C-alpha cells in the first residue's frame, strides 16, 4: 500500500531553497522528494543517536 502524503507549507530562507534546488536537480529528484529524503535521513540519524 502506498504511503499517504500530507501537504505542508513552510517558510525557508532563499539561500537554503536555492541550494536545495541545485542538490535536488543533481540527484534527479523534485525539490519535494529531495526535502523528504533529507528529513528522513535526519530523523533516522537522530533516532540512532545514544
């Protein structure tokens, strides 16, 4: 079963958005997919911390 997606609205600094756009394009992902991937990794890393 496909995971549910939830639409959110956030405000980010312009330089952060620009860097995310560049990295997402380099990874051949949409900005949304890239942000989701980065947040998942961060959450996993936080969970794995002692």
